[in-house]
C-alpha cells in the first residue's frame, strides 16, 4: 500500500501537516482546526502516525502486533502470553521495551472483558511510562509542571520533537470532560479503576510502587 502524500506544501515545523491548516480555539467550538484555503474533495492535508495502535482481535494471529505487517502462520508469540504475536525477534523486543512489558499479564482478561478502547488506554499508559524511563514519578512530576496552554501540535517543531514532546501533544487532546454525559464519565472512571488495579496487581509497577512508598524519605 502506497503512502499518501500531502496535496499542498507542508508546514516547515510540521512536515505531516499542510500549511493551509491552523489550530484555533474559541468558546463555541473549543480547540479546532480550520483551513486558510478552499479544499477539494480528496485533498490530503494531514498525514500522522498514531501515538498508539491496537490490532483488532480478528487480526491477532495474522499481523504483527508491533509493525502490523501481515505474516500469517509465521508469527512469533510473546513468551509470557499468546495474545501478542510478532513477525520478528526485533519487533518482539521493541514492543516489549515500548509497551508490552506492562500489558503482557493483562491482555487475556482485558480482551475478555473489554473491546479495543481500554486496550488502547492501557497501551497509552504503558508508552507514557516508558517515555519517562519507566518511572511513573518522573511522569507525574512532568505533568504537574506542564503548562498545557503552551502545548500546540501545530506550532511545535516536529523536526526536533522528543518523545516527551510528542507525549505532551497527545496528553492535552481531551479538554471537554466537563461537557460529557455523567453516564460516560462514570463509565470511564469504572474502566480506569479496573485498569489501575490490573497494573498494580499484574505488572512490575505494583511491587515498585509499594517499594517507593515504604522507602520515601
């Protein structure tokens, strides 16, 4: 499958975004994207690689969990679970270091209880932790000090962006929690509680956090 190409010149600081797009914010729409020129149907104005991906359950034994290449009947299973399959030892290692170390013990139950969305959530949490050298305290300190009003994916220099910069741009995406229906807020809290319990009970973060609590000065 061929990679798409932008229909217009890219922004100098963001090669994945056409220079006709701008990020704006107002009371009526909140944060939104507008175009400064007329667009035609089919124009490509943004090409982004996702921060996190999760295979559909039906593709679990057909495509690599990391690079998503199709490799039927030749995939290598994770040694800790058979829920994640990889096309090579390299992809297996990259996935483990990036996120799978924190989801390996959870995937079976998560797939039985939830659809894809909580799987995306737990993988985002895992990537956030590894982005800060597997140190949740460093992640918390970073978020406490972060001025979210200064995070703008359209003005950020993506040519020099670090993994933490990219994380920041994802972290600030949801800003309308107070407008959401109370049912969905309760649903998200319920899911978050289950995910939090799973992470502490079935990953290395549980013993690590207990150790840190008992050895704080």
